[in-house]
């Protein structure tokens, strides 16, 4: 189980820099089309431009599993922490709480913080700012992953809860955003779940796309089958051009 966890964590860390993912919230894709417009100026007045945060290397190697190279533990307030190292080149942590979002951190070999960001679930869309630091702790770059979306995450959440009648925390709802998507020249929100779409009685894998600027419903499709041969996709709704 720990080997699986380590593989998953490795995929998440190496892939989270991209928002162009498949609709499964735990399946990040390759970093291939990250828009440069995400970067914003480092503001000396409003940002903490230096960090002393360090990975506790000694404590990690004191407790870690030598086979999986992971250390899983829980804080007194119920926060779950997964730590790992990869080829002794860098360290990572994945911090999850009883909430919709998880915190990711990378650390240099000297232990200093390298980057940090927050995602929906363990591998969904990046929420808010992503920070990068140099080997001495100086803030190098800040990216605003909310910036391209005029139709905000909070509005997407409201759509899921009020229009689709789901509880995001309890129901298995995948949410991602696609900064670039074939056929569209604007950002897209993607929602997926197993079930039925509103009053349609037939169940399957439901995929919904919303306009990331206006929130307008673009596509609703239902996939039957697990992929490959025998898979069918029904278009339940598609906005006319």
C-alpha cells in the first residue's frame, strides 16, 4: 500500500504544475501548456519574500519506511501528513485535512522550502497562489492560478451544490480546470462524477464543462463503460455555436 502511495505522490508532485488534466481529480497529466500569464510580480510590501521553513530531515529518516521511503503521521488536530524523498534529491510533503483542499510542499536537499501550493483533493486543480523559492529561501516567483477564471471556484461549488444537488465533501465529485482545451479559446471548468445527470435515469460517468469566464454550461456527456472497446459516450447537452 505504501508503494502505491509513494507512486501516487510522485505523480502528483511531478504533474501539479499543469492544469491541463483529465477529469479525474486524482489523475494529473503532463506539464505541457502552462500559460506564462499566471506569473505575477513579487510585491515586497504585501508578500513574505523570504522563508526559513525547513523540512525536518533528521526526524524523517528517524521514522520513515525504508522500502517505500515515506513517513505518514497525524498531528494532534487530525491533520494527516505524508512525507517522502526521491533519490535523495528533494523532499515532499502532502498535508490533508477534513476539507476540500490539500497542501503540497517541495524542499531542496538542504531542507529549505522550494515551492508550495494548494490543490482540490490530492491532485485536482491548483487553488490560489503557487510560490517558488531559491536555495537560500528567497521568493523567486509567484503564480496566480485563479487569475484566468472570472467564474470562480466558489461559483463552481455553488453550481455543484445547488444545481447538481451534491455535497462535494461527501460525494465523489472531481473538479479540474483546463487553461487550454481543444475547441475553446478560453479557460474551462470540468466536473465529473459517477451517477445520473439531473432527471436522466441512466447512470454513467458524467462529464460537465463550464465556461471559465462566464460559467455558461458548454457540454454534458455520459460515458458508459470503463474505456477502450465497448465504451460509448452520449452527449446529453452541447451549447450551439
